[in-house]
C-alpha cells in the first residue's frame, strides 16, 4: 500500500510528463483518419438551428463532450481541478475528477470536494477510482462515503492493466474484477461508467461489462496519450519500447462497441486521442453518444488557462456544426446514422 507522499509524487510526475508531447503514441493512431464524411450537396439544414445539447444521465448539457478524469490529491491538482471546474461550468459540460484513491476512507479532502462543487455549480461531476482499488474488500463501504462527500453524479472505474504492468509500483493482480464491478453496480445508486486510460476497450470486454449492468462505456482508446509510455518514461525507457504503442485504436473501439446496441441499452463515449473538432465529429458519426479528452484539455489549460479550454471546446463544436450542415444532419441522432464511410469505399 503506497503512502500518501508516494501517491502525491507519482501524480506530480504524471502531470509533468503529460504536460509535454513526449507521451503520445508513436506509430499507432486513434484511427479516425481512415474515415471520410459523405458530403450531401442537397443539404436543407439551417446551420443556426443545429442543436448540440445532450443528455448526460438525465442532466442537459450543452455539448456531447466532457473533460476526462485527470487529477486530484496534490496541491497542483487542486488548482487544476478548480480551473477545469470553472471551464466546464462555463461550457455547461460534465467534468471527470482524477483518481480519488487518496480520499478513500480519508476525510481530509472534504474541503477540496466542497470547493470543486462550489466552482462547478450544477454541472455533473464524475468520480473516479482504479480497478486495483475496486477489488479491495472494504471498497464498497468506502465508496458510498466518497460519493457523498465528493458530490458526484456518476462514477467511473478506470481499467489500466497496461499502465499498472509498466509502473514500478504497479498492481498486477486483478482477480475478481468483473465480480467486484457487478457488486458495485448493484449497490451504488448513481450511474456507473467503466473507462480505460488509453489502451481501449474491446467489444468482448464491453459485452461483459454491459452484461453486469454498466451504464456507460468510455473506450479511452489508443492514439492519444500512451499510459504504458508514461510509466516506461518514469522507468528511464523511451518510445522504442515494445509496449509503447499497446492498445486498440479509439475509432475501432467505438465502431465495434456501437454494434452491441441491439443487445444492450447503454451510453458510449469516444475518448483517447480526441484532439480536434474533426475527431469529435467522426467519433459522433461513428455512433458515440459523448466524446471526451484529457491531455489536449490540459494543454489548452496550460497555454491559455480556463478561457483556453472554453475556446478550444467551442471551436471544436463549431467544426461539428459545419460537418453536420455539410452532411445534411439536422440533429445529432441523424448525424449518427450513415454519414461516414471508410476511405477505401470512396474509390
Ligand atoms: C495528466 C493526466 C492524468 C490522468 N489521470 C487519470 C486518472 O486519475 N484516472 C483516470 O481514469 N484516467 C486518468 N487519465 C487518463 C485520461 O482520462 C484518458 O483516459 C487518457 O489520457 C486518454 O485520453 P487522451 O488521449 O485525451 O489523453 C489521466 C490523463 C492525464 C493526461
């Protein structure tokens, strides 16, 4: 069990490394470049009437987009979370909190969570814990307290076996994980999200998660931040390592998990290498209900503060509106149906 100091130091190193481009995938992309939109010359869409408002588990938000879980537990991350909360409030979108492991069974962080809620106003907050904590015996009892004190509306469990495998202090025993997730789903009253952290979720994996009742799959696929890469760098390695590019591209995860809709009612989030408005648009057209970004948001925050995050997201959704206009899609629901093809089909 790591001490609070060790957790803090690790989080600081993650933030430092993720504030650079050094942790990007090297030869594996998120896969969106393989797709093109079907231009529709006879569009009758009024671009000003396009509605992007979306439903996040019963709360209306302005865009099908949220800020991915990133930080928490360190002095720097308190400030980052407050700024992200401010940006998310201005955009009226949900905000994911970084791993709350540091606050499990520990009341010292209640003030931190109160401050985030104050700055965030009424936007949905998403709590977050890793798979390694979920399998611990007293987890559910601690989780119920955490949900109450951190004022969250949904809870995300992150699966990160590739990261743990290459982390010096990593956990490599996840036995009982799916059973633990099923138990959490039964006992917790708020929606349950399961996300990866940049290596993606396969359709088979999603099928098992949906079978036990998970409400949202957030694919967090490959092509953006490589978390095996982050840990390889922490160990003194570099991007020539065999496992640097480990994972399933985001576009592949979205397309294949979307095919499970005929069997389950669930929400699907495309994340992992969502770094532009075009990528957001392609992810939505491939069937995602929501899109989400982590490191690109951190970069916007580092460069231009809270306003930079707001500007970036508004610019991305301006692009989405233009694509919807040019594909003859008056609503997001229509945009998700048959507006995109693999490039080889255009030959
Ligand atoms: C600085 C930083 C810290 C992160 N910490 C967490 C975390 O605590 N919990 C989590 O589920 N994911 C965490 N992630 C992973 C992201 O939520 C996301 O799944 C991953 O980075 C892929 O998205 P991206 O390509 O947009 O960065 C973190 C990402 C970054 C950049």
